[in-house]
C-alpha cells in the first residue's frame, strides 16, 4: 500500500514538473508561428504592431492613472526590433512615450504637474529604448550562433548541416520545376601525406586554398561546402550533364594549378552525379556522387567521373565521413587520406 502511495506521489510530481514545460513549448510554438507569418507578410506584421500600440494607448487613456498599462507597449517594441532593426525599435519607443505623454496631457486637470509629466515621458522613452537595444543585441547574438552552426570554422564555407539543408531546398525546387540537379563530391588525394610531412598548419593552409579556389570558379548560384576532413562537395542546381562537367573541369584545372604554386603533392578525385529529374532524398543524391568519387580513388585517382542517375535508382548511401581512410588503408592503396 505504501509502495502504491509513493508511486502515485512520484507520478503527481512528474505531472506538475511537466506542466510548465508543456506551457513553455506551447508559447514557443505560438511565437514561432507568429514569427513565420511576420516574415512572410511584413506589412501585415507592422500593421498589427501599430494596431496593438494604439489599442494600448486608448486603454491607458480610458483607465487613467489608476491602472498603468505602459508595460503592454513592450511586446510591440520587442517585435519591431526583432523583425526590423534597432532604429525602428527606438522610433516606436519614442512613439509609445509620446502616447503616454499625450494621454496625461489630456488628463491634465487631474494632475497639473506638467514638468513632471515631461520627465516621466523621458524616463519611459529611456526604458523602452533599453528594451529595444537588449532585443537587438539578442537577435544579433542568435544570428551569429546560427551562422556559426552552419559554417565551417576553418574555411568559412557552408558545413555539412547547411549543405544538407540546401540540398533539401534544391530537391524541392527541382521537383516543382522539373529542372535537373547535380552534385560533385571532391576528395583531396595525398592530403594525409601533406599533414604528416609538412605539418597541420600547412594542411590547414591547403584546405583554405582549396576552399577559396573552388568557390571562385563556380557559378554564383552553386554552393561549395566542406563536409569534413579533406572532403568537399558542390551543389549544382539546375545543371545538366554538360554544364556540370564544364564547371567541375574548370574547378579541377584551377585547383591543380593552385597546388602546383606551393608544390603540394595533392591531386583531386571528383565524382559528379547528375539527376535529370529530382532525386527523392539527399542521401540518394550524395550517395551517387560519393560512390563515383570513391571509384576514382580506387582506380587512377586525380580525375573526374561523371554519370547520370534516374530518380529512385539504387545507389549506395553516402559513407560516413572519414570511412574512406580506413578502406584505403585496408586495401593497401597508399597512405593518403
């Protein structure tokens, strides 16, 4: 009996602890939906903010000084700062302070201390402006965190997470438009040799050179990303077989020239998969190019292998990054990574 009582007590405590969490999740979803709507319809969002501000001002006038409602201006200021910029937030802070001042001026017969009202209006403006500044700093911090989460720290290229997101977007676009889609998977041959003989600093410099050179010789609409280690990928939206081949031949030519400038013993194995119709998943797209690249490494290295694939065709899934190092060692194909 005591065991049952203890169990019920634990269950009740768990429900109490989970209730605030559920409420927080509900609030988070509501704010997320509102933010998404505001992003799609900025004019409607601004109009709703102005309407809210006006309603608060009217209610503040009707209730007089007995019920202070100035705190209800804060959500509008926060929303304006978050969606627009710090300037818009400061302007709205000034507008809210003027609303408060006009309200009190209209009720001047109740409180004739005019100078006191001006001072309080300025205090309100400073308070609102501080809220706007804090909101703006929070937004900038969030944007920096978001950028860092999607950017490779060494090269500044998009990382694997950002690349996979871009693939999903391109697949959806290709499915709507019927345009082809291509991807190139690039691996640096003999990179481990450079790291071992010349040091990791030189290896980092080599990766930076690869990133900058390749990114400078693709189309503005293409995305070149570092997936990890010495593996890179290039997403070629709307590129057919001929276009994909031309782009990657140009990239490889310039990469080879850049390696020769510093006498780095590095070549490039590149697999290019072209889908005339959109593939079903990102794994299908990456897996095809990854397999082609691996075939180049297993044969002559330093080359490009391009092939067309039909959507839904059977292709190997993408290897985990770094697995090729183990496979190459197992097959005794040298010490390069």
